[in-house]
C-alpha cells in the first residue's frame, strides 16, 4: 500500500487540500459546484442592481439637463434680448433686478417650477456672492475648487448622501463674460440701483473668463434606490431558489449517471483482473468513494502499462529485423509496379495532351505536329501519316506526315490501286476504314500499322505508322493506339464543328453589325447574349462589359427587371411586341421584341430591335405646331378684321363724348379709361394681324452678336435692380447672318423679359451664341435660373394667347409671335426646362437665310 502511494501522483491531482479534513472526490465536486452556484446568485443580483442604478442615473441626468436648459434659456433671453432692450429704452444706468439680473431670473424661474415639481432643487451659487442666498455652502465650495483646479471639466454628476437620503446631484461651472462686467466688474461702472440694493463690497472685481460659481441641480432618488435594492434582493432569492433546485437535480443525476457507471467500470476491472492482483491494483482498504477507488486503480495500472511498454520495445526491435527483410522484397515488386505505372501515366498524358490540344486549337493543322510527335514517342515506329476521308470523292487524302515522305498522297478504296499505291497498302487502309486496326509488311515501308480514326461510330480517317517494330508492341500499346485513334477522331469532329460554328457566328455577327439600329439578343432570363456594332457605338461599351449581364442591370443599374418592362409581356405571351421607349436623355426609340421559340414552342431567346425615332417625333411635333399655328393665324386674321371696325367706332364716339362732357370731369375720366382699354385692344388686334400675315420681313446680312449686345444693354438697369446676373458667351468668329434686326430684337426682348419675370428678385441669365459649321447655321441659347416649366406647359408655350401669368398681366402672344418670326427666318426655336430649376430656349438660324427644310 505504501509502495503504491509513493509511485502515484494521486495526492497532487485531488484538487484543493483541507488540513485536518479528508474529503472524497465526489464531496469536493459537489461543494465546489455549490460555491459556484452561490457566486452566480450574487453576481446576478449585483448585475441587476448595477444596471437599474445606471438607468436611474441616466434618467436623473436627463431631468437635470432639462432643468438646466430651461433656466439657461431664460437667462440667455434676459442677457441677449431683455437687458439690451431695457438699457436702450431707459438708459445705460437703468437697472431693474427682476428683469435684468440673470441670476435673479434663473432663481425665480426655478421657484415657479418648484410649485409643480417640489422634489427638484436648483441653486446658482458663488463664493462672496452679492446675494447672501446665493452664497456657496461647504459642498458647493468644494465643487467650485474642483472646477477651478480642473478647468477642462465642465460637468460633474453623481449620487450624494444628503442627511441620510440619497440624492442625484449635477454641478456645472459658470464663467463671467463681457456682458457680466457692468454688474460684476468695477463698482463705479455698476448701476446705482444695484449699489443701493447690495452695496459695493460683494460681487465686484471680477474679469471675463473667471470662474463665477456653479449651478447645482438635485433630484431625490432614495425611494428609487430602495426599490432597486428590493428588486436585486428578489432576483437573488429567485436565482438562489433556482440554483438550489438545479443543485439537487445535479446531485441526483451525478449519483445516478456518474457513480453508477463508475461502479460498473470497477466491476469490469475486478472481473478482468486476476484475484491475486486485486489487492495490488485496488489497494488493501477499499474506499466508499468510487471516484477515489477508480483513480487509485488507474494509477496502479499506469505503472503496469509502463512495464509492459518496455517489454513491447524489446519485441519491436526483433520485429524491425524481420520487417527490413520483407521491405527489401517489396521494394523490388514496387519497382516493377512503378515502371508499369509510369508507362500508363505516359499513355494517359498523351491522351490528355491531345484532348487539351483540341480545346486550344482553332483548326486541325494546329494539332497534327504535336499530337503525332507525342504518339511516335510512345510507339516503336519511324514515321506516321494522317489520312482523312473526303466525303465528296469517297477517297482518303494525306493531310500530314512526319518522317513518312514516301506515303502516297491519296487512297481510293472504290478504285483499282494505281502505280503510286501498292495493292497491299490500299487493302490495309480500306480495312482500317471499316473500323479494324491491321498491319502488313511492305518492301517500301517495312512493317506498317493502320489505326482507324472514328467518332460516334463513324470512321473519319486512318493514322498510318511505317517501319514499326512489331516485336516491341504489346497488347496494351495496341489498346493505346485505338484510344488515340478515338481521341483524334473526336478532335477532328469537334474542330470541324467549331469551324462551322465560328463561320456561322461570324456570318451572324456581320449581319448584326450591318444593321445600324440597336440589335440585342437576350435569353429568357433577360441576359444579354449578343449585341451589334451600333449598340456598342451608341453606349460606348465593349462586348465584355455587357455580355451575360441582365439588360436592366447594364442599362439602368437595377437589381430586378423594370416595373413596366415590355419583355415580361413577351416572355408570358410568346408573341412579338412593339412599343415606344423614352430614355432619360430624351431620346425616343421604337422597340420591337421578337421571341425565338424551340421545336416544343418554348421560349429560348428574344431579339430586341430598337430604332431611334427622336428626329421623326420632333418633325411630327413641328408639323403639328405649324398646322396649329396656321389654323390659329387664319382664325386670328378673321377675328382681328371683325374686331377692328367696332373698336374704331368706339374710339370715334369716345372723341364725340369728350366734347359733350367737357364740363363733367368724372365723365371725362371714365371716357379716358374706355379709350385706353380700346387702344389696348387695338394693339392686341395688330399683334394678331402681324402673327397671321406671315409676310416676309426686310432682311440683310449683319452681326447677330451686336444685336444681342444692344438688347442686353436695354435691360442693364432692370437686371441690376432685380439682382440678376448676366453671362454673355458670344462666338466672335461667327459670320454675319441674314435677318431682320427689329424683328430679331423683338424675339430677344421677349425671351429676356420672360426670364426676368420667372426669376423675380435674383437669379442668373446666360446667353450663348455659336457658329455650327456643319449645316452653316448659328445657335443662340437663352438660359435662366427661374422657376422652370412642367411638360404640359412646355407643350403649350408657343400657342397664341397661352400664358402662365395672371389675367391682364400678359396677352399670351409674345412667344407665339417670336415663333412666327423665327419661322419667317427659316429657323427653329426649341425649349427645355426642369421645373423649379431652370429654363432654356435654343434658336437655330441659317446663315444664308434660306427657308427651313422639313
């Protein structure tokens, strides 16, 4: 027993040692578990208490922040608003404590606040305070010293014991500024009433930036802390009850599972160990603790295992000698096996090499040199040739040879052998075309071997080896030749198909690229599979930028199809669809979707053909506008002639009435109003006549830039008055233009006036002119930062009598007359606008004055 104890580290692994107290392993485990569970109870209660206390402090902080903010706001109002205004009205020496002292107002506000919130305490204190009520107590003096020593800190908060009651206190330092010096600087500068109230000793002699005192806000939290402590205690009791139940269950399961199993293990040990060894392994005195007994037995057995291991080492040394002998024999077998494996690897590499050539080559001529060189390295032959079947003539043609220059160029199995082709060679080749590998002997080529090249049950040609050493060709090499023949046949079939596919693709791509409109091939998942050159040039992308990318992602950057995409209708119906689409740039496309169906009628892909019809739409809009203007002109001419006569009569009778009412001032005043409005109507009618006649204006070649500068000079004063900036960017290389100066000035005046009215009191106008050599035209652009127009207004902007202004402010003929003038000059005027941001009018005029075409 003593010997076992000396050999075992048992005493070192039993856990904590208690002097004078012998505990079993099970007792130590249960006691340690109980201690851990009790610690968990205390930690849980502490966490709850600390968390609730933190929440209480955060809530109290928020309340004190609100109180300080309210008081500070009232003080700022007195300092920044009320005090300066009262000094302005009553003089610099005037002082009213209740309205001009920020400290007094702050305390008064808190006194009113305490009526509804009596639990809050607020104090604004200092040392040597002018008002005794504001003198700091001992704790407040300590906080003032803290803020003076720690100038970087501007806040202190925490729980404070106030006469046995817990209270949350918040302290914030207050500093003098320049506005405080009239009352806290030199006594000579202070208001007389302040001296009368408090004297000239306390509260003076300070300077800006000095620590004036502090603000203290307190909230009682004793009841809340008591509630938190009760909650933490309840949590401790609940958790303690839970862990107690858990401890009891753990004890029960420990005894049931661990102890019972250990007893079974001990029983197994006793059954397997000889009776005479039991006292040595389990000890002379059995312990009631199964863990201790098992530990003692394990340590004893470890000693036995050590002895056994020493014996095994001796046996292992004997085995090494025997293993070395067996290893030598196996090495020889392995060498033979490796030679066969290397040969098979070479054969597999050759097959893989030919397969890789097929994937990399673009034609049969690319694979023959390397494939035949690799084959000759594996077969004992001097040369090889490749014959391929010409399906049109039915003959075999020599396509490539290596070290076999004497091979005939062709063999026809249907005809008699010629002088260039030996009969035995022709017969062997024809047998190979039947799918059988065969050989023969020839005086010209020695031993020959012909291997068929076939794919999918069809022979495509023959691979012919010459000067072959038949004695060195094994059955495995013959099988390899057949495999190579099949692999080359597959390569021939694949590359022929690839050539046809490439030709078809190039033909299809040339057809695609020949179409100048946008053509895109899509799959049923909306992924772009093919595009034409017009598409690439339009969007300035490369094929790899869009291929296999969904169209909605490539065009709009979306992650799912557009909500109103017409492609969905094509996928669902399987029928062609035509629609118009407007891009974000304003371009209009007529889009055709053509579905491509397979033999089962299922959708495989979609062709999208888009044609730019923007110019066509613009021409249609111009035609509609012109027709509308012609109709309105005809109507205006008729109306003007009908109205002119009654207006003349009204003016005539107005003159007669003036003479009769010479002694009636009010009547003359009313007649003046009638005459003024009648003349206004005549002016409108005159504009209508000018709009409807459309007669040629007197034009001549002159500088358009000079005309623009003269018009802008007229508006110089008005633009300055309205604070509108003017940016002129005129092309000084622009040639003279054939136009009527007065008419063109009328157009420019109308556009500038509209811009000024749209901007109001501030903004910017940009006027730009440039010469466009292509087409021999000039462009004048009027841009303003006004209110802009929506789409509905833009469509009506050139209609006669259309105006966005109030009734009586405009006749609505300015832009329609301008439109007629530009048309009369053979030009065009267009408008673009972004509502709420800007408006742009662009005028195009031919330099030569030739009438506008189209």
